[in-house]
C-alpha cells in the first residue's frame, strides 16, 4: 500500500459481485479512470490485501480501503487571468466560473483554465487529484457558468468529496430550454453512458448500463417558445442536465451537442450553477452561496421578459 492519506474504508454490501474500480468510483466520486489508476498504483486493498487488478470482483462483506498517494509537486503555470472568488478561508474557496472557461488542463486546453487562474490567485490547493487538477472537487462544463467549491488542502478535499458522494452537498442550476415544458415539476432517473455514435456525447442507456443519474426539475417561467427551468442534482454525472433536458424533449438553448437551438447567437448553452450548499469541512457549518445570472444569460431572459411580460425571476432567491 502506498503512503498517503486515507480516502475511505467501506464494506461492500451488494447482493451481486461488483468490479473493484466501479465500487471505488461510486464511493469516492472519482472518475472510473482515476479509480483504475489508484488500483494499478497499489493504493487499494480488499480485506487488507493489496489488489492491483481494476476488474477484480468484490463480494458482499469485502472491506475496501483506498489511500490517496502523496500529492505531487504542481508544475502548472499560474495565469494572470482572474476569476471571481465569492468566498475563501484557509480550507476552501467558492469561485464563480465564467462561461467559456475549461476547469482544468487537458489536451488542447492548457494555460487559461480555471486551475491556472486559481494557482495565480490562491495561496494553496489540494493535491489529491494530481498535477493537472489541484483543488478540483467537482467540475462544470466549459460553457456552463456558475459556482464551484475548491479545496485548498487535502483534508478539506476528502471531506467535500465525501459530501458530494453521499449527496449531502446540494447544487442548483437554472437553464433556458427549447419549447414549453408541460409538467410543473418532476424527477428524471436513468442511466447515462457514452453515446455509441459520438464519444463526445452522453446518452440515456436503454440497457441500464453506465452510471445512475437523478435530476429533479421544476418550471420557473414559460414563454411561447421557451421554458426557464430549475434543476437540482441528486447525482453529478458528466453532461447530466444537458442529457436529461434532451431526454425531456427540451434541450438547453445554445447547446448544439444535444440539439439546442441558437436563435440568440450564443457561444454556448444557457446553463448556470446558481446555488451551492455545503458543510464546511472544518467547522461543520452549513454554508449556502448564490450567483446571479451572468450577463450573457440575463440579456436573453430580459429580452424574453420585455417581449412577453410576467414576473421577473431572481435566481438569487431560489
């Protein structure tokens, strides 16, 4: 077992055998590839025995322990580009990510990511997620704006990660959807997997493969051709709201990947993370943060309100 800090130790209680990398991913909220790498690096034990096979099948009663490897020295370059920091202390920072910014470096996106900006603005970031994703507990798509919590040390990172995995952290989004949603509210619950036709996209799995995704939605306001809606995440899968909006038959406006229209000349989808509730990892205090609509989103809503009237929705009151 590699040296480092305990991520979790849990007993598997499922009725059927389960892949080790899948169990680690589900419990920690790590991606499957991250879970697989931890296993291959010798950071996972099953019943106190090191297992280095990602496809190892665990059985009911098996105790699985994950130890995060010691953080590596960060060698990314800080950026002079500033991002709005809503709140920070010695453990966490709450940032308001603008549309069009990639969260962390990846092939084709180096230098002007959120991580680069944070390296230039914060005095420390957790190292659990490795060199290219320091401090990143959860993500937003490039063209989704809004609130993110960032961990400034590993202890805070593990606590926040556990809150997200256990559905204790609460995340609320607003979106403008194509068409008029008939039901006032509802829950979408299904499995998401990569689309077999386009690996950049995700889709609802007819065979119930992939990862369980649960989204609650409610209508805030209807226009003749659009619906302003609220989404509350119960799980946090890649592209979850965008895929579920398409599943409803009402894709997010400005989202070409999932069939959204673009009559307003947008540079990306009208999807904004407007509210975030967490428990502070050190004090135990419940903290709620809110973000108003960014200008590009507000301009479209103002245009529709001016044309069709009705009550104005203040997303900071949600």
